[in-house]
């Protein structure tokens, strides 16, 4: 999306906005953002509203049971609220909301999507509920971003933390890689980020993810490649299973990176895909570290890429 100059991320405040400029409208005007407010451009907020409306209308038309119908109607209710807000402030380039208001919307969409993914078996319903979850993830990311500053500020914070933290790193190989991945997953308390071009026959890792999500309300965000053709049937089926578990998944055919990042505290970067041959047979290498500067830079890379892919999808709707 950056190449197309349709959706950009403000270099000053990190706000996603439509346009070709380096700064969003507020920052270009020198307007400071309130520390207790979450700001989002009108165009992005409108895309959330349009996407939720489209999902809700399609769901109400093709629903499989009354429970799904109720979930889609709740989705339409939230879309209606968004539209009412847009009518109230039609000329603003940026909308400001309290953290509590954003959290309420996030919780409602999380409940709709999680219940839908848990109890729906229809492929179209699964896709629709995952789309709702993706919008929820974008909203919660905006909620979390309000306490962040630009990368230089994060570097200063990380440098202070490093003085009081023992830095560790380890070279991991072959069959030790899946063992280390499972250990990291079990330590997670808030969020797990995964990039793997291919995912299949990695039951131990998937089981660990499922268990930790059931025990704690942990977000799992995955970047992988889209499945193409019959040879990718295993990958396609695994993606469907991960959708059902309520994980946010974005597809990028140019993806080649492999990493797992847990709670802003540790990261494993290596050569292995999350597939049976890589984890159980091939010769593979990886580097694990808890070095905060490295972890933070990796997270910025991951979330920026995830955001670009997500905003690209919204722009097409």
C-alpha cells in the first residue's frame, strides 16, 4: 500500500491515514494529540463502518442459524453507531475518542467474532467473523498505540530497560527449535506474533497456541502466504483451523520471513517454516534473544506490515 500511496502511516504520530503525504492532517498542522484520546482519521473510521455494515448485511442474508443472525445484527448495530458519529462531525479530518469508548467497541466485536468462530462451521461465516476480528484487532491496536510514541522514544525507553535487565541470546538448531517455540508460547501473557510462509503438520505448536489462548485472553496474529492450488491443501486447511481458533491471519504472497515474537520480551528468528518437515526432519537454524531493542524493532516491522496488508484489504472494500 505504501507503494501505491493510498494509505500511509504518519511518520510523527503513527496514525494510519489516506493520502500521499508523510504526515497526517493534524500533525501537518502542528496539532498535538490529547494523551487521553485516541485519534483516527475519518476515512479509516468510515472504512471500519462500511466493512462492518457489509459483513453484517451479507451475514443477515445468508446466515445459517439464529445465533449467527443475532451476531450479524449486533455487528450492524455497531456499524450504525459509527455512521451516526460520522454524521455528527462530517468535516473533521480526525476523530478523537476516549479509551473507554474504543475499549467498549473492541470488546463487543471480540465477543461477536470469537463466538461466531467457535460455533460456526460454514466457510463463509468463518471468513466473515474473521473479518470482524481483524477490524477489532485494528481498533485494539489503535487503543494500545495511544500510549506509544515514535520509534526514537521507544529506543530511549528500551535503552533504560536494558541497564537493569540481563540480556540473553542463544543459537538454536534442528529439533530444539520446536521445543523452544512451545516454551515461548507457554510463557506468553498478552500477545504472540508469528510469521511463517507455510503452516501445516505442526501439531505440537498449534496445540500449544490453542491451550494458551483458552487459558488466557491472548492475541495471536499470524502472517503467512495464501494457499494456491491442490498442492497447498494442507496449508489451506491449517489456515481454516487457525481462523476457527480466532487468530488474526493476514495473507501475503511475497512473505519469506520466519519469526515468533512473544509479549514484547523475546523473539525467535530463523530458517524454519511451521511445517512438519522443517520442525521434525530438516536441518534448520534460529536465533533466540530477549534483547529489547531487537524485539521492539522486530515488532515495529511486523505490525507495520500487518497494518499495510489490513489497510489494503479495507481500501478494496
